[in-house]
C-alpha cells in the first residue's frame, strides 16, 4: 500500500501493489526521494538494490530496462485514471469503477474478494469511511451488489459499468 501523508495528520492511499511488483523505481532515475511512504498490509518479502548497482544492472540488461519502462508506463496510466476518477466522478462512480477493476484483476465475473480494509478502500477512493458506507449501502439497496464479509457479488454488472462510466449516481 502506497500512502501519501497530507497536512494535519491526514493521509491518502495511492495504490496497492501485487506480488512481484516494484516500488521506488522513479527515484532510481531522478535521484530524488520517493514522494510517498509504503506499508505492507500482508506478510511481504522485500529486496533493496542500491541505486548505483541497479543502474549498472539495467545498463547491461536492455530487457530489464524495457520491463521497468513498461512498469512505469502502467503506473502512469493508473495514476492518470485515478486523477480522472477523483476529479470527475462522484463516490459511487469511483466505487463502481474500483469493484469492476477488482473483478478484472481477480479474473472473476461476479464474485470478488475485497482484499483491503474499508478504511483503506476509502483512502484509495479519496473519501471517508462514512461516505464509503453510504455508497455501498446505496448500491445494495439498488440491487447492484450484495456484500457478505469480504466478498462482494456484482449482481447487476451492466448497471455498475454504466455507473463507473458516467461517474454519477442516478439514485
């Protein structure tokens, strides 16, 4: 979990990483510190490469360099989508988009597992826990989703897709 700390003790979740993904690649190239903190939310094994040794490694291994460029391009795309969602979509639209993203990531059409806490999810969506609870409750009452513990069933996928695309709650 990448966390950006804000003034007055607040924080905002930036992104979640999957197994085998790298964090901190940008400072390798810029020579500046990483602009956020990272916190493991499950048992993790981390590798650290000193900048000089890593630069030597990628200089002598073009395929590794291409993989890092692909990773950075993917992250840039994810951040662009996140900025678009935060600035143009209401909370229900952001939530619908995230649930559909999880569905795609997990390879599940209708039942997904929420693998982070609701507090962390609220941070990713740029809202508070109360607003997230209201959005989930609204989706349940509209029969878009059903919730059982950490499992969420996408009952009306088409309506969720429309909500994610439009970004606004029609109810």
